[in-house]
C-alpha cells in the first residue's frame, strides 16, 4: 500500500528509508531459478536450520543434495561479474543446526558433490559451531555445501 508523503515519511523510514525499502523488496524476491525445499516438521529425513539451536526458517530434506546452492534458502550470497551484482538466497554455507528423524542418518560435506571435510550425523546437532571441522570459522557452522541422506 502506498500513501502520500505528508512530511512524516522521513521520521517513519529514517534517513535511509528508501534503501531499507529496496532491501526489503530484494529480500522478498525469490532466487532466480532456485527450487524450494519443503519446511518441517516431519518424521522423515532431516531438517536444516540457518541458525544454531534450531532457530530460523528450516527446510526438510528427504533426498541427498549435491549442491545446496540450487535451493532457495535463508542466506544471502553475492553473485557478481564485471557488469552486475546480484544477491542470491540459498542454502549453501547456511546450515548451523540440524535435526535427524529417527533411523535416518546424514553425511554433511563442506564442498559440493559430496567432497571435502565431512561429518556423519545420526542424531540432532543443535550447533555446528561446536563440531570439529576445517572451516575458517567455528567448526562446520555455515560451511555445508552438500548433504548425503540415508533412510532407515
């Protein structure tokens, strides 16, 4: 809804109001061509969360994913070339906690196509910062690029 500027817009939006509005619109636009993952809860597969302690909008996986950047997610990544810069929201390097359904297990990989440092998970992990890993920061937090799932 748009309203006429009565002189209070500056107070309402603040000094950088137009920038905030543009940022909000950009965040609401879907990632180009990216597929969505279903949300949780479920008693099948795994649930991935963008923040520690199962905080943030989760997604449910029931199949292995070789490249988490193919799926719309909560984390912003800049995709740029010499002419343009685009912000893409996906799940690559965006997982901070994970819940595993009973009987399921997962192997988390640092790199795409199930390569690099890995961690086998058979139960819930509330904080990937506390898991030993080779990321430049805090364990395997925000360092997962592919996930292999194993059903019971």
